[in-house]
């Protein structure tokens, strides 16, 4: 793994997911999988920071009234305004320790969809930094992580999902993504394998 041409992309390690009173934490029906993913992401982040791999924080943050989402009738564009998640000036949008961005880490701006690339400056950042491989961790595996996987593939990136640093709502959803989806668009490895790349 060429560290200087790769990046670790952390998807939505924010209060809405990680806070005890987060508005969407309850969607994680498999609590053990969720906690396991958080610990795996901590390990991956620690390794990336230790070895100088670029780290990207890809959260969601919307203006008051959610004008970016328009009058969505279905999907996330309809649900997010109704539930009131990820307000730009609210606690739900804040990154949570140890996933709070450091000064030298990139924070994606402008994202408006499930994919981390949707409407954002993520693609511009990766291309301008000559980064062609991205390792994904975050939530939810079968929603925004999968959307970023597909979008990244179609933009020409090598996309690798850190399978034990992501969680879906249920074990069945997780297995579906790992077994039936990822191989069409990228690869999945464990956090241990990710860390071994640095050691090698």
C-alpha cells in the first residue's frame, strides 16, 4: 500500500451516530457490530495518523431548513429534514473523540447526499493531492459507505472498505454488502490487514 497515494476516509463519525442521545444511533439494531466497528475505526485511524496517511473526515452538515435537499419526496432527502439530523449549528453534526479532525486533516465540505462525493469537494481534494486509493470506514455500511464505494469506483478510484470499521443496521445487511456488493466496485479487508500494510 503506497501510503502517500492513499487516504483513510471516515464517514459520519459524528454525534448523531456516536452520541448516547444521537438521533440515528437507535437504527443500529446490532449493538455488538456497531461497537466493534467503532473500535476498529479507532485502530485504523490511529495507524493512519501514526504513519502519515492522509485522513479525510466526511460528515454531513446542513443549513437551517435543509435548502440543499429541496423538496425530496423519498429517501434521505425526505427523511433527513423530517427527523432534523445533522443541522449545521447543532450537536448532532459535531465530530466525536477520537474522530475529531486534527489541523492537518481534511474535512469534506458541501456534501448533500448519501455518497461522500455528492456535491462535495472530496473528489477535488483527492485529485489535487494525487490520492488514488481510499479506505472507507463509517456508517451505515449499506447506505452512505456503500454509496461512496460505488461513486468512488465510477470516478476511477481504488476503493477498499475496512469491513470491521463499518456497521450496518443489521448483520444481514452487513453480510449482503460484503458478500454481494463490494466485489463489483472494490475490495474489503480487515483493520488488521490495513495495519499490516504499514508494518510491511
